[in-house]
């Protein structure tokens, strides 16, 4: 028999997936099976020998079981899929207690908004994710307009604890006010009567140039922002060789890219949006359609201090285009 010190529940799959061997009946190697307890399948197998390698890192196995994606086609409260996974270690016929791991870069606890983006843009017909980690209790979403102090209840949910998302629909917000010239509103989140977060939304006018981007943030949730398209450009890449007949093109590839602008915003907000550049997963959201993107810019310029600035992002579809090769 071998015993482990288990990590905390809702530890990071990338930085906190560490099991420590505390005791073993033998110094001979043990075969340890890493089991996805959500679906009952084996993620990987490791050999562990007490006093030789007493720390077991299962992070590389967990990444295979995590598949965070934007929530589309749903409204209200949902428990997001693919953003956390339950794991047990099995040695022989013995299973450890379950531990859940998330796609966050840090361990999660308490009641918190899983985003640093509290200044957001949105347009009519679009949705937004309000992602939470919350303890068991009543989760309330309210909305306030203008200088209103009291928020109007938008939704109420009895949560059993863990990850939770609320899909915000602009039309449901607008239905709570008779202000036809509304330009912004605030969403207030509370858990068990305790205030957790306030998110300010700026309403963009509907336009064919609006582009809704979503990306995986450092908290393992999905941030959204509505950018303005400045147009498309065709970037070409040609591979040439030099021979007896001179220079010859042997391969040519063209990729359409789109230039997007955030519009003017405070530097603090731009710094939060900059996580888009380092995110491993970025998507374009068009209704219920989700398209994976590559962000081709490698830097953003942000003004010093709190002066207004605008950031530019260049994106393209992640799927490569086929070209003729001779």
C-alpha cells in the first residue's frame, strides 16, 4: 500500500497538480494509474518508488482532459464543460479521494469573478459570460442603469459550489429599462448575499464592423470583447530557391488577416485586454458559430499613465489555407 498527500480541490492543472508520497509498505516501484473520474477513463500511468521520486506531477495528463470553449446557444446559469476535471489515483484496487483541477493558472477558492476584465463592450444580439468560482449558496445577478443604487434582479440560482457561468443576453437587460438611448449599464454579482463583483458594460451600436472575440484568460474562464474591424489585408509568404535559371518560387501561400481596434479606453483596461496576445485559445463569436483564430501581432503599445489609448489586434482563421505547389 502507498499513501499520498493530496492537493487542494480546484487546484491548477498546470501549477498545482502535485501529489506527494507520504508512506509506502515497500520501496519497490508502484504502478499508479491517473483516472479521469468524470468519465472513468485512464489518463496516464506512472511508476512511483518511495524515497526515490516522492512527488508525482500529473499536469501533463490533465491537459488532455481539459477543453475550455466559449458557451454558445445557452442562456442563464450553466456549469461550464471542459474547464475542470475530477481525478483519482489508483494503485491496485485502491482509489484516492477525488480532486478537481481547473484550467486556471492559480488555485481557486472562496467566491470570486474569474476575470480581471470588469470594463467590457457588447452590442445588441450578443452575449457575454460572467464566470464565477463560488461556494455553495444563492448566486444573484442584478443590473443597474445610470446612477441607480439599487440593482434590478436579472437571475437567481442555487449553486452547489465550484465553477459557474451566467450567459448575459443584452435583450434581457434592455427589457428591464425604458431608456431607449441607453449607452451603458452595470451588472452586480453576489453570492449568499455578499457582493462579489461589479462589471461595467459599454453598449456599442450594432454594426457589420463589430467583431466579437473570446479568449481563454489566466483564470481558466473565457473573456469576451467587441472590437471594431478596420478592414482585411492579404499577407503572402513566398519560398524561393536560387538555381541555374535564376530565382524560382517553389511555394506561395496567402492568408487573409483582419485588423481590429478596441477603440479608445483607459490604459488599465488595455493591460487586461493584452492577455488576448498570450492566450493559447482565441475565437471569433458570431451568433452560435465559434471559429478558432490565430493572433498574429506579438505586441501592443499602451500609453503611460491613465491616458486614453487604443489597441490593435490582427487575427486570422486558425485553419491553414491550401495553395498550389509545383
